[in-house]
C-alpha cells in the first residue's frame, strides 16, 4: 500500500467555528496525527481562496487524501470533491468532518470541550481517510428506446411524447385494438365531448409516427436487466427487444358488483360503463333513474374512493336529463366528490338542472324493491331524516376502477411492488408519484390509482419526462457509495438479497462453481443494509466499509483511553 | 468504564433524517453536552451489531443509533431492519451485563433539531448517572 | 419559426417549479428559475407534515431544493421578478428584475451573525406573522440559497439613515448597502408557470370572527404553530393564554364552495384538516378534534385510509355541518351549527359547541401576483383567476398561449402529488416542443 499523505484543512468559518474552537491548536494537533503531512487553518474553506489553497497544497505536498473540517457535508461535499478532482486527486479520496453544526454551534458555552471534541472528530476523520479507496462513478449506458405497456389514452400519450422527442417506442397492447377503457366511454365530463375526439388523434398519432412500433394482441412475457439495459420478451415477437426504460400504463377495469343491488340478475340494473354503451345509441325514455354511488368503494370491500366516479354519475345523469327533461333522476351518494373549479361548477349545474342528490349512510344502504327487475329504491334520506321510496325504471351502480387481474404477474416480472389495494405502488406517494423504487421503470394512469383523463394524461407526460431523462442523457451515473461483494469471502447465504429494498442483489455462479452474491451497481442505492446483514464481511460498501467505520471507532476509543476524548 | 468522569458516546446518524436533524440543532444553536461523536452513515441499517459491541468493549460509554421514523426511511425499509437488529442486540447486551442505557435507538427526522438536542442531553445524562454509580468507593 | 432554443424559464420556486426545473435540467435544458422571495421552497416549506404519509415536509423538500440550487443546468434567480415578456414560442424575450438584497451573494456564507446584531424586529411572513424576524434575515432555517437579505422597507438604515450594525460582525464583508437592482434580459424557448396560491383572507367572513374573537386561527397558522421549527417550536399554544387546547374545531370551506366568496372547492382542505387533527392528537393524546365539513373529499391515493385512521386511531369526529357563526369572548370560542345528517328520530335543532381553539380552513386562491403575471405573459385566466387551460383533457398543462405551460395550484386547486405530476408533465411538454428541426410539428 503506497504511503498515505494526508492533508487536513480546518476551517474557522469566520467566527462560527473559530469563535468557539481554538482552531490553531486543532491544526497543530492534526499536524501530529499519523500519516498527516500537511495541515492548515482556513478562514472560509469553501471560498474561492480556501478552495484554491486546497488545490495548491494537493499538488505542492503530493497529498493523496484530503480531510476538510468545517460545516455539514450536506451542503458543500460536492464543492470540495470537485476541488480535489480539479487538482488531480480522485474525488472519493476526500473526507468531510463536521465541526460546526455538530460542534462549535452546539457547544458555544464550552469552548475547551468543543476544542477537544473537534480534535477527536478530526482524528476519526483522518483515520477513515486512510482507508478510503479511489472510486469511479459507474457510467451505465442507457439504450435510447422505451417500452410502453398498455395503449389506452395514458400509454398512447406517453408513447407519442417520447416519439416527439426523437426516442423510439415499443407500444404493447394486449387487446386487438388501441384505446383501452376510453373506447367504452360515450361522452366526457365536463364538456360532453365525444370520447372519440380524444382517442382518435392519439390513435392516428401513434399509428403514423415512424418512431412508434405497435404490438397489438400482445403481452409482455418476460423482462430482464436494469435501467438502460432491459431485455424484453413479447408474445408473438421472435426476438428479444432491448430498451432503456419501461412505462407501465396498463390501466384498470370497472368493478362489476356481482350480487349487489340485483346486479346482474335484474336487467335494468347497470354499471356506469354499461350505461355509457347504451347512451352511445341514444338516451332512452327512462322516466326515473336512480344512481347509487360508492358501490364497492369506501367500505369493507375496498377502502379507497374511485376518485372520478362522482363525475361520471353526474355526467350521465345530466345527459339523461337533457335528453328527457321530465325524467326524475336521483344520485344516492355518501359525499359528492367534485373538487376544484370545474367539477364544483358542474355539480351546481347538475343540481340546477334538477338532478336530485340524496346522501345515504353506508351503515344503512339503499334497497332495491322489485321482483324480476328493479322497480323502486328505498333509502334512508339522511338530510331529511326519514326513509323515502324512489321510482326506479333504471338503476345505475357507480363503481370504482379496480386493479387489472394480471397486475401481480406484471409486478413480479418487472420487480416492482403492488400496494395493498392491488394497484402498482410508486416510489414515494408525495414526491415520486410516477416512478418506481426500481430505476428505469415508471408508472402512470389508472394502473397507479383510479384517474380520470386529465389526470391520466398529466401522469403520462410526467412518466414520459422521467423516462426521457436517462435516455436523453445516454448514461446513468451512480454515486460511488454502492455495495460490492467479495467473491472469495461470500458463502452464498443470500441474506443480502433478502434485505435489499431495491432488488439490486442477485446470486450468480462464480468461477469456483458456487453461487455468490452480485450487486447490480446501477440499481444499488447505497443504503448499506446488505452489508450489515452479511455474516462474514464479504459484502462491503464503498466509502462506508466495515474497515473504514471500525477504524473511526478505534480512533475514538484510543483517544478515550489515552486521555484525549 | 474509564477513570475519567466524562463519558464518550458514539452516535450513528443516517444521512437523510437524523444527520440532518443534528445539523438543524446546530443551525438553531441548541446547546447540549459535548460528549457525543456523530458518525454519518447513509442509512441506520448500515450499522452492524459488531460496531456497537466493539465500541462498548473498547471503552466507549455508550452507542446511539439514530434513524428516520418508521415509514419515512429514504430506502423504504432500512430502519425496519435497524429496529429488529437493535432489539436483539439490546437483549444480548443486557444478558452479558451491559446496562440498557448504554445502547439506544431513537428516531429523529430532519426537522427535529430540538428533539436531537433533547435526545443527546437525555442519553448523556443517563450514561453519566451509570458511570457515577460504578465509581469505586473512596479508599479507607 | 425555429424551436432550437433549449433554454426554458420557470416562474415560481415552490415544489412545482422546483420539480419542473430539475426534470428539465436533467433532460439537458438550461433553466432559469425565477422566484419572487429570497428562497425557493414555497408553501411546502411552511408545512409541518404532508398527508397522507405524514412525512416531514421540509425533510422531503430540502434535498430537492439543494439539488435544484446545485444543478449545473439551473440558474436560480431568487428575489427576482418577471417584468416584461415579448416574443413567442421558441423565442420569448423576458426581462427579469433582480431585486437588491444588499448582501453580496458571492461573499455571504449564511452564518447569521448579522441577524443576531440587527436591532429591528419585523412581523415574520413565513410564520404567518405569528412571530418576528429581523430586518436582515433568512426566510427560514433551511432556505436555499442560504444567503441573507436586507428588507429595505424595514431596515433602519434605509428608513432613517442610521444603524448598519450588521456590517461589523460580518467577517466576509458581504453587506453591501449600495447594491442596485439589476435587470437581465433572457431569451427562452418556453415558459412554465408555477406561481402557486395564497390563502383567502377570512376576516371577510365576519360570522367566524377571525381577527375579532380570540383563539380563532387559520389552517396555515395552525401549521406553523405545530411545526417543530415554527414560532412555538411545535407547542400548540392558544394565542390568548399560550396553553395547549383540549378541544379544537376545524371549520371547512371558509370562503370556499360559497357563491358569496369563492364558488369553487379548494380541494386540499379536507385532507389538510384531517392531517392537522392527527398531528394535534399526536402531540396531545387527550386532545379532542372536531371537523365541520360539507363533503369529505378524500379522493387521492391512500386518502380515504388516512381519514379512517383519523377517526379510528385519533378519535377525530367529523360533523357534517357548515357552522353559521362563531361567538365567544372569554377565550373559548363557541361554534354554532346544525347537523345535516340525522339518525332516525334524532331531533333537529341548532347546536353549539364550546371549544378551546377554532381553526378556519380558508379558501385557497390564486397567488396575489397571478393577474399581473397573466397580463405580462398575455395568458388568459379562468373565472376563478387560475390560469386557463383551454383543453383540460388532451392538453392539461397547456395555457392559452403556445409555448407557455402551467403546473400546480396556479392552474387549479390541487395537492402536492398532483402538482409534482403536473410539473414533470410540463417538462415533458417542453421537451417535445423544443426539438430542433422537428419534422412532425403537430404538438
């Protein structure tokens, strides 16, 4: 091992550190630590002046490790790493010691002890730096083609957006036609435009775009690889397709509430989608229509709200009422979900048109009265406090969208999780709603959670942006704090594989014939969970190895027993 | 554990939550006892039981692991493993006669600067009390 | 018309603006992010936790803020405003005014010594005026960029020609009283609007007594009180006696869904109140919360489960009523209401509930700068004052002007996940638009 030449730069940060910690004393102390060949104090290490000095000294003193003791690494780590790199030193041979937020600022009334603590922290940092190894950030190539699974309004929007950016797209659809759920819809909330008006341009767009290859009546059979380098098998396609990213846009399906409210036995009890089909042929002369919302939602069967089914119910109610102003239309609901500007306005419009909204209590749900078909509905009208009987020539059940039957199969294939309700689970509900924890795979539309067109299209664009990023960049760069397994030490126990939250560890055959752990650097996020789970130290983490962390503990303990804390 | 009255406490803090919480305590200038030394890890799950055992057996007075609140882990489940390992380790340590106060696991989020200060102050106090109890009786 | 210009402007540095900027920058575009206030972060920085995950808001926001500030493709123009826009898609010529901070950003290290020394206290807008800040200040502890700003309207030097006490402790010599405003002219190919929202001034609704009756506060004020980094360090103190409340009442739809004020639904308030009730319950296990609602709009992913959790784990009681009045003068507000959901045989009457604290969940309206921005950009507003989206179904992010997109609350009430989705979506729209020599022009 070449001799270590460690340089230590202790920052005053004006008065922030210097006003509490006796920096010159600390610099003297650092100078005498093993393997330290240079130490200096700096007024502001992060300033142009401070950084220049670091670069100069690396060259002048042949430093091969640099330790800066100043503020929190969370702000300036990149800055100092850059300075090292500019001076020709690998950026991972740099260690940051926090003597401001974690020392001078919290011990302002104890300068002696703060000074001793600063020395101790620097001793630990210098010890760790000794064991730092140069690292290269892995650049993994990203193949500039995408797979979009599902060609409904969501999938087609994403596919077209990527194609417009100049990226090739493989669009896989299991049905024989493009269009998804929207092909079953009649008119759209809130403008009453035809669904075809939205669908047709998208269908034309994907069919005519030279960069989009469509696979109808096909499904994804198998996926291997990782971001930038997925190999996909599609039914009816002989060769494997190579893609850089995958977008899941498989949508959802309407819940058919079999056994509830006389469905499907009674011929005049329909779901909203079935009503849409009927309405395509024109509005019938129904004299009374009762819609029951929240069937199969927000309850014991299914906890979630269908999000836009209130809109659908109102829309169909208005269409029927407009077609037959004398009809009595009732919507039985638990809450009217009409958030925002347009939906609230639409709701008011429905009321003004004469659609009657009746709130019911889920513990006392409506009842169908009738023998072979529905004739009346009995419901406890919560607002007036008594039961009412409503005439019902047609009963429409408003149900939520539910996950596709094959979500589980797809989730296993792509190594992405499902949430408790069976929809796909994104990386983070708030800030990463269209990404998966697994890099390179994205999610949009009702496959994630019931979404109306506006939301699905927005999500499609969002997923497209996320997928475009690595494809446009051409590479993914991984910070070199990833895990790696030392083959000769690994006994193939597989603990690491089990605990990795990102599926980045696999067991592979090695030269001596055994199965050993292997980390996909492109997938590894650097948490170190696998390292702690490894019984014999085969698995290590760059920059946070057992050796590096242990030496810090030993340096601290040595100080303790020798009188220096 | 050592003849000096002042304890030395090793603290592992995860980059995304507790280390940031410690930073916030600093930014807020919250005064606390100067006996802890923070070691940064990316996730509390990186901390292996051997570190804790090594630290305590080499004479450090206490070890604290700080992580994100359950459900908030940046790596989704890391802190669940931390919790399980910590539970087992605690039992093991007590079994060999090490006081439970000397190894603690706490959850600190990035916005809980005050909680960090409080936690450090509390734990330092607990360990100082232990060390005082272990003082040999005066001669004669 | 050429679409070669690979430079984009994002107006508004809240979570939507930040997300759009990061996505664009990662796609290879140069981004100018213009933010009116001294720091990016927006409303999300003012939240304690976010529903339905109860994530600490600043913990998930700060890394994005830092990523944004450090990104080589993002030019952060904080404390700046758009003054004039000319041109069209592919070549918008925007004049941006960089307001003077009177602090040299290249020298300031954000150490805060100057703030300690400043003698002038000013109501703190970040904390909804519940406490004070200094005339030289950092808007909040995690501000990005971490540089001080002198509020010239309240600084003693600018008002009276004296003081300048901040200069002495500044070892970096960053204070610069002679700093002047700077106008820059930028040419961008597309613009993304992300200007956010403001809470409605609920003092207009005299029946609820905001500003008159003690212990009637707004949702955002509650948020700052319960925040660990807020004016009371997370202690829920009643304004009147600083004691924690035992019984609290949330009144929803204050100024929302109301033809007298704002007819629309502000979308996030049902969840916001639920979250605050949960947080209050976490801090004070014996506290009782009541939420007076009209429709319990918990439509998003895992929102319904969150409400159930509030009911079952925290004992939050939801009462379907829109209270007619709040009265009370001894520090215990009284909420007057009528139940609108009746069990069989239940008596109907006007009821009253005496509580320790009333929280009004106000309507959320377009940001005060919205009309001005719309005018400058020639973008249309809808009936509620949000940016009009002509085709919400196929082009949910496109405004009435080609090349100008809008994401987040500024185009319609929505929560954080939807804002983030729209932000990334707007970036994708820009990416498919600004394609040099693109053959297929049908965007």
